[in-house]
């Protein structure tokens, strides 16, 4: 397994963990947004640009959700 594959596996694993823990703290929502961004980078680096685009959108959605939860 090369380093790019390990990076991608770590990114999606952290996404899954943070998604499962989102109800516990807004910080897990923020961490989910960061993991989505890392997953997006993985998609672009691997050459799977549709995956990279979708994950970038998910990152923006999660960041917005964190912003709304933490500011209100």
C-alpha cells in the first residue's frame, strides 16, 4: 500500500468516525469538514476529480453546519 492510499484510507476513516460522533460536540462537525477536505485532496491527487469535487462540496456543507451550530 502506497502513501497516497494510506492518506485516503485515513481521511475516509476519520470522516466516518467524526460523522458518528457529530451529536456529541460541534467540534466533531468541524473535524468532519476537515476530513472531507482531506478526502477531496485525496480524490484530486488520485485523479478521481468527480470524487474530489463532491467531497469539497461536502466539506463546505459541513463547515456551514458547524458555523451555524457554533454561532447560535
